[in-house]
C-alpha cells in the first residue's frame, strides 16, 4: 500500500521521482511479488514520461536483472518484458517527449517523433550496457521481445507476446540508425580521455545486439564500422573489445552483402585488417576476426581464389 501511495504521488508530481528513487529500487527486489510489480509499474510510468530521468540507468539495469533471474516469478518477468516493450519498442511511446508532451524535432536532430524517441531509447540502451559491462542481458531481452522468450504458447499471453514481437520488429531499423548517429556524434565530440574506450565499446556492443538479431540492418552502415578494425582507435585497453565487436558485426552482415558490396570491401583493406587483428590481439578478438574472414571467403559470390580465401589459408598455416 505504501509503494502504491508513493507511485500515485510520483505520477502526479514527477519531480518527486528522484527523492524516492533509492527506496523504489530496493522494492524491485522485495520479497513480495505485488510490491515488485508495483515498483516496476512506477518506473515504467516515470521513464515513459521522462526518458532522460536521472535514475534511468539504475532502474533499467535493476529491472533487466530481475527479468534475467530464473527464480523470478513469471508474472513479474512478464510485466518487466511488457515494460521494456512499452519503453523501447512501442510506437505509441513515440507520442511522448522528455517531459510527457508530444515529441518535437529540433534543428539538427532526426526529424520524426519516432526517430527522436529512438534517439533517446538508444542512449538509454547504451548507458545500461555500459553500467552492466556486457550486452548479454540486453541481447537476451531484445531477442526475446522479437522472437519470444520460450515461455510456452498458451492463451492470451501467447497472443500478447506475438503482438510485442511484431511491434518490436518494426522499430529495429530506426534504433540501428539512431545508434549509428550516436556513434558518429561520439566521434565528433570525443576528447580522447581514458574513459572514451568504455563508451565506444558500449555503443558498439549495443549495436551488436541488433546486428545479431537483424544483421541486414548493419549493411548500409558497414563503411562507418570497418575503420575500427585497424585497432588504432586511441582507446588502449579497450581496443581488443572494439575490434572484436566490429568483427562480429561484419561476420553477421556478410551473408547479406551483394556481389558488388563484397568485391568492394574485400578488394580494399578489410581482409588485411582482419588478419592483422590475429597478430595483435587476444584470443576473443582473434576468434571474431577469423570467423569474419571465413564468412567472407565462403560467401556464395566470392571467387575460388579470392583475396580473403588466400589470406585465410595463409593464416591457417601459421597458427
């Protein structure tokens, strides 16, 4: 009852959200199922009315952790899934801006309400991945929203899940575009500080989530990503993670390259960059680079004596 009362106050006066943030976070792991549900609903309403809410990262991270916990109640997990669908993938949310009023584009920003909202959502996702230190939980959530959580196919719940998947699918292209815009903006404004690497990895890892689910969406942006494979991005200890993320995206997208795109990329520096990764970085990056090179060599439109095949075979004899 106390949590519900707090929720009512916050909905009426959103400025109170910050004051009750810490206690509400604690309620997400409360022993009472109804209390956890109410806390999730409150954060959903706060984030929907104010996507730039100061406590958004902690709230999203806490909810995602609960949903990923196998011991969590199915009702709570379903509510969290529905919450993220509403916050991140529901087209109706695009009618809301940062203050609960209709979203309006500004000069220099992406134009439509959907694009503007996706820009805010993509920033939220990147922040959550940065705090988590991994895109694993986000990846599980996104794949679940798109393809189902393997929770059975009964009754109304199955119908609701299918609706969520259809709604989520239509937004992925806009989210990928927004993440690329975020990446370009990061490069334009970065000050080459030590912390830059963590932010760069978080952006690429978030983009990688969508590259796993719909790799074809990455194809139009390959030229933006390929330069990162040189491993001289000025992020020191994060370089291996950067080249690994980009190699994985190239690997996934490669099957969607047309013959012209394949020839253009492989006649350039891409094969050499992938080989160089194998000599410069640890095993995780090497695995991603070799997989990308193999996918390019085995592409249906690749010649039998292609550059990438020759480099792959040479690499095989040296390891």
